[in-house]
C-alpha cells in the first residue's frame, strides 16, 4: 500500500503543479489582453485546448487511479486474489444466464466497476449493473406497446461450497411489478412473506412449485432483513444452482467523486465506498 500512496501522491503533486502553471498563464493572458488583444485571444484559445485535451483527461486518469487503489485496498480484507476491472470485466451472460434479473435487451446492459476474487476460497463477483426490462404493455392507437423500466445497482454472485438445500428468489414487495417477476420465474410459486426487524418488511418469495418446504431458514432471512434495513437501496436475493446472488437497486460500488486536492492517505484508500458488503457477506455466511 505504501508504494501506491507514494505513487498517487507524486501524481497528485505533478497535477497540482501543472494546474498552478496553467493558472499563471491565464493571468498573463488577461493582462496581455490590454496590450495585444489578438495575441491574448490566440493564447486563450491555446489555453482552452490545453484544458480540454491535457488537464481534463489528466484529472480523469488521476481519479481513476485513486478509485482503483481504493477499491483494491478497501475490499482486500473481504476478498482474496482481487482483480478489479473498470469496464468489460464481466461478460453479460454471467448475469443474464442466471435468470435472476429481468432483462429486455442484452445489448443495452451496462456492466462496470467489477471485482472478482474469492471469499472463503469460493469464487465471488461484485459489479455495478444497469439494464432495462419490460414493465408492462399498454394499448396505443397503433396497437399494444411495451413500456420499459430500468434496474440499476450493485450485483453480487458467490459460488457456494455446498448445496444449501434451498432454491428461492426474494424481492421486496412492490419494488418490481409482480407480473414482471411472475414472468421471470414461471416454474416457481410466489408467496408473500412478512419479516420483522427494526421495522416490518414484506417480501415476495418464489419457491419451486414442487418444493415440499415452503419456509425460508430463519438465520438466512434475518441476515437479509439486516441488509435491507442498512442499505437505502432495495435488496433482492436468489439462491439457485449452487450460487448466492444479491442485487441492491440504486446502490453502486463507488458512488463518490474524489476531489483532486484530497490528501492521499492510508485511511482514504482503506475507507470502503460500499459498506453493504459487510452485510452481504453475513448473508453468505449463513449458507457456507
């Protein structure tokens, strides 16, 4: 970590020095305007190009470097063998193939800020996701037409070390239209489940139609409730095919925008930008 801090501090210092020089040139340009308006205009045009093609891209690259370091270091206590990818780190089929989230158009999916690693020696994935789904069909003058809505948030997938003996999908009641979920899980039977925590929670639960046990393990449900109470987003859960998948709507892996002048310290790099991971892993622990 010390090497990362030193490298980022050096990059930050160089950027700030360049910015100071740029500011001095702007001041010179202002005074030059009184003596030679044409020369001032030409210099101003050059300064604009420098900002667009040099400074702005430099700031963007610096923020991405800090973001990469923060994600790698803050999630290191939770995952081993971390690999972070800003873009194209996860094939869309990894998410759409699970059958967990309703998807209307595969080509419109946006998957970025992906972390892959291991948790308790099991493959784990955490990524930001955005995609559309058909929310309903309305009658128009020219016939029926589909209406669309979006699911955007953070997606977690953990391969389980053993079969937990549980196959289910859980969504908060009214977060997604029931008709959409019924279409998404045609071979499962829905039911309403009420759970108590600091407040009452209602979930729409899908279980296999031939499932003999119509109940959810209490420790597993309690962990989901604690996660739902902590996060401001909406939490959906799937246990299927030896995987635990959790989707938190409207919550993202790295929601902050770092200021260039923010000091680069060990405390900054280890401050986790997605604290829900603590509660997500507690849900996972109930199945491992």
